[in-house]
C-alpha cells in the first residue's frame, strides 16, 4: 500500500517526531510508514486522516499488485 504521509508531513513543516507525538505512535512507526515497510492499522489511519483533515483515500492508495 502506498501512502502520502511524508509529503503531507513535509508540507505542514513537521518532523517525524512531531507527527508521531500528534498521533500517539513512535517515530519509528512514522519512519516505517513513510518507507512503505509498515501498513497503518485502521485506528492509526483514522488518526492520520483527522490530523491532516483529509479523507483516508487521500492518504493511502492500494498498489496495483
């Protein structure tokens, strides 16, 4: 699953740690999300969606595989 977390975070001028603190996860979780090594759980996806004020569909997209 692809995501636009890094792009959105950078557009907001946030560090990975600041985003992690805002959605109550570790910085390592944000790093793994941004690098595509981790797929967000549904609760985390909702937190990120609310934080960025965007629908989940704008944050995540399915790979063609």
